[in-house]
């Protein structure tokens, strides 16, 4: 039965309320003393109630203790060397007795003259600020303790100028005053205030602007720094000296009013000019700044999820980096970078002048040009002026023709990152060319093409004619991949095509396997973040990818075809040495079948023994090696990735602007730009016995259920398992041309073979690829068995 609500007689209700409302209105018109008291008490009561509601949304007592006694995170290498510290800005904490008393006098006189007489909130000053604001003169009423609350907890308190923020600030200030003495509050405040140029705290401010410690500051210097606190940018003594001078004198006058200096001395000091000794303080970047920057982003998320603060909790993070390998990698990148920079400078010195179409384009893209045009200057006049400005052109050339490089080394056995160099110099270029940059990989992408072919059943001695190739792309567009060497018209085996990095042969292999299968294999092996365009030219590496992805994929090849997500962190401890989290390598995923993998590794050994990577031996690098060089169209990007059973390392060399090149068909090749970086690194690592020169690639084992069954059958009966419906062989690889015997055993070459990896004709990368033949299914990525156990402790941190 439905619930029936009683009917409301609105006329009766109105009749009863009308007298009550009339009486209330009469009292408000002629209030008695009780009504006056209630009205006066109502706003404070509401304010108090609001403050009680806000208390849970302000920092807790434990948070305030940690912020006062903050301890930064220490980042260590796997061999125990300190790699970096994560702290709030560039700051050295100093005790209060190590700060000049003049600084404290100036601070109290300017910011909070009743500092020693209140408990966090100065109600006299607050009332005065309120009255002044009502009269149109906006003033702040914050005490030093309230400002400290804002400095320590900017996110929790907020930055908006509203009552809500002021109340949170006041609540936190009361908590701080309950926990700490006045000297402790002053010490904490002076060590947390910002002074621009990444300088935090009075000591770093003193060193930045006056090249002395906080203890040595005189009266004028103290007043200058304290004066900045009202607005560091507005009163910046470097950029706004007149304002800073005016503000400094105001601080001195406030000190004189409070008898901290005499009127006569104030008059004399106010006439003195600012005397700065400005120098930016260098930030300690550590041995692997790009790696630690990447790690910091991940660690902040981890700390948030686990209720830790990376700046105050004294965490100790042990990474996978090996300090010795990192040093060798950094040195190799720096040395090769300097050599190539000299080549680039010579190549562009005579070309960087007005009239060059590229230079004019770069001028139009510069900030100086756009600012001038936005300011109202005619574009033609700006171009004419800048084209004849020698200083501007020189700076533009230095910026655009700065050679850059990236380097990454991974242990394929567990996926641990052992060395990471994101650029030649982090201070000059913080852009990470390992993980952030996406560049065309050129011929380093070819192993995925040959791997897909070997998965389908191709053999290393299968061959194609080394002849001109034309591949329709749809419509009237045709792709004609070419090589530096003219076509021989002779058969060439897949093994030789891979070793010598022949584009014409690789393009024909791509026609047989199809772009979709190649892209699928590349993703299964580690290229998992970048978009791969499934078009024929993908065979020559036209889809931009990161060095991080490519080295990860090559590590899959080196580890018997098993992909592992790269691992950066081994464990995290607290300041007492107690382990908070441990990280184990991710469970491996089968990226390529065992049989195809062994064939591919053998083919990539040929790159080192008789192909484009043969130059690595000139560096004295020994052992069982495989790898691939890469060079993109116009020698824009140079790549080399070397695989060793215990370490896989890759290097990229180029410019941030892909329109700039080394302008050399020799130096622009990966074999001459990137390979020497790997050679230098590996030679030092082997010399230090960090890599075993005798190690050899292990034969891959098919760890799928079907593979294990086949292995068991072979051991038990000395033969392969009989073919079944699920283990039927792949359709036969089309062997249109028989390989001549001489080609299969081509002699070792004395020098690397030059290569070109990009197509000679324009490529329609947006064209849809032709569908793969229905008669040639390709089981590329084999999932691990469902019963595979998860990592022992915790999954490795993702990038």
C-alpha cells in the first residue's frame, strides 16, 4: 500500500508564523542588549566553527615535525655510490647562530615586530591591516609563523588570496607555535625562504647575491635580502636595482624606528648604493642526471601512494645503475660529442649566412623574431635586421648545430638499467634523448623485419635479387627504396642483406611478411610506447621511436627472445635502514619464437663479423657480439646497438632539429658517429672486467607448452614431436632465387660497409598497408603459460 503524506494546510501555517516573524522584525528594529550581544557574537562564532571544520584539512603535527627536521632522499647506485639527493631546491641548512644577527633584526623589524609577544597570530596587526584594507590600502597581517606555514605547506594551505587560505594559515601557525620555540621558528623560516635563481634559504641567498656566508652579511646586505621577501621578482636586485634599493632603505627605516640603528646611521646608510657580487650557485647534478630526473617522477608517485615525502622522510633508494659503467658511458658520450661538434662547426661555418633558405626559416622561428613582430615591427624589417646581426646569427648557429647524443645500457638477463646518458650536458640540454626523444631508427629497425621472416620459416641462405625495387603504395604513388651501392643484379642471401644492411633486400623481405607482422613483432619485443605506421617503409625505420624502446627490444633478442620491462630500482629503505619495498625483475614474456630467435642472433652476428658494424672490433671489443647500425635519410640520425650476453648498449647521435645534419656522408653514418661511443664504452667495461669476454649467447628454448612438449619428445625418442593440428609447420617461405654458394660464405670485410636507411623516394606513411596473405599466418608473440608465477616481491617500477 503506497505511503500517503499528510496534506499541509499552508494558510494555517502562514497564520501561525506571521506573528513570530513580526515580533522578530520588531526586535531587530529596536534591539535590546541581548539581541546586540547575539549579533556581535555571531560572526566570531561562525568564524570559529569554520576554523574547526578546516582543522582536518591543515598539516598534522607529524607533518610539521618532518618539515622542520626534513631529511632529503638519497639515491644510490647498485654498488653503493651516491648518485643524487632529492631536496627542496638548492639549499644548505644553517643553524640560527650561524646567521648574522643583523638579518634577524631586519626580519623582525620588517615582517613581525611583535614576533616574541604572540602565539602565531598578531591580532593587533590583523586588526590594523583589516581597517587599512577597508580604507583602500591593502595590507598583509601575516606573522613570521604564518609565512613559515605557507612556505612549508604551499599545496595544503593554497595560494589564493582568500579567507579560506588565511584561516588554514592561522591554524597551521598555531600548531607550529605549540611545537617549536621562537628561535627554532626563526631558524626554519630563514632556511626555507626563496631568493630566486633556485636559491633557497638565507645562506644560499647570501652566496648568490654577495658571495659570502649568512654569518658574514653586513647591515646593508641583510636589509637587501630581507627586503626581497615581500616580492622576490619585483625587488630582484639584479634585474630591478632601483626597486631593490628603495625597498632596502625602507627596511633600514623600520629598523631605525625600532631602535635597531640610530637615525644618523640610517641617513648615512640610505645613501649608499647596492653592491652585489652576483653568481648563480651551481646545482649538483650527479653522474646520471637524466636517469635521476626520470626516477624522481616515478618516486613522487610511489611516495604519494605510500604516504611518504621524498624531501623530508630520509628515504634511501638503491638503483640498478652501476657507477663505473655510468662513468664510462658519460665519458664516451662527452668525448665523441666534442669530436663531432668540431666537424659540425666546420661544416656549417660557411653556410650560416643570409640568403640560405633554411637559415631564414630558423630566423623566423626564433623568439627574437616573433617578439619583434608581435611588438609591431614589420616582418621584412626584422628579417633584414637579424640577417645582418652577427651576434644573433652566431648564437642561433651555436644553439641549432649543437651535436646531441643519447646512450643506454641494459643487462638483458634481468632487464636492469646499468647506464643512462640523456644528452652531452644536462645543464645545456635537459631534454632526455633516451626516453623522451623520438627519432627514426633507420636500419636498426631491420632485425624486426628479418625476425618476422624467420618466424614465418625463412632461412638465412634464402635469397632475393639485388635489383631495383618498386612497391606500389596505392593510387599513383610508388616507393623505390635504394642503397648507396648500385644494384648488382645478383642474388643476395638474407644473411648478407642483414649484415650489409641492404635496403633493396629488406624491402623485398617486408613485401613477403607484411608491415602488420613486423610492427606486431617489434611491439612484442619492446617497442611499446611509440606509434608504428604499418606501411612498407617501416622496414627501413621511418616511424620515430625512442632509444629506450630500441635497446629494450635488443635486450629481448639477447635474452633468448624474452622481453622484460626495464628495471630502475632495487629497493627503497627508510632513514633507519629498514626496507620499505623491494623490486624484482618482471616475469619474462616470449617476444619471438626460439627457432626464429637463434637464426636472428646468428644473422646479427654477421653485422659484426662482416658487415656495417665490423668497426667495433677496432676498439678491441672481444667476445660473442651481435648488433646493428642505423643511418636515416640525409644522415640525420646515427644509431648503433650492440648486444653481448651480459650487456646490451645503444647510442644515438644527431641534432635536436632534424633539419640540421653533420653534412657528411661519412661522419653522418651510424658506424662513424654512434658506433665509437659504444666501442669506447665496451672497451673500458671489458678492461675493468665488468663484462665477461668469454660469455656466449645461450641457445633459445621454446618455453611454451607446445615447445616443452616438443623438447620432451625429442629427448625421450631422439626425434621431433609428430606434427599435429596445433604444431603444423608454417607455409613454405617463397624461395624465388637460389643463393649461390659464394654468397653464403662471404669473406669478412676489413672496414664497415656504408649504408643508407631511408627511402630515396617520398613515402606515403599514411597509406594503408596491403593485407597479409591469408595463406601465411604468423604466430609472432607467444604469451607465457597461464601458470607462470608472478614476481617474487614487487613488480618493477615502470617508466
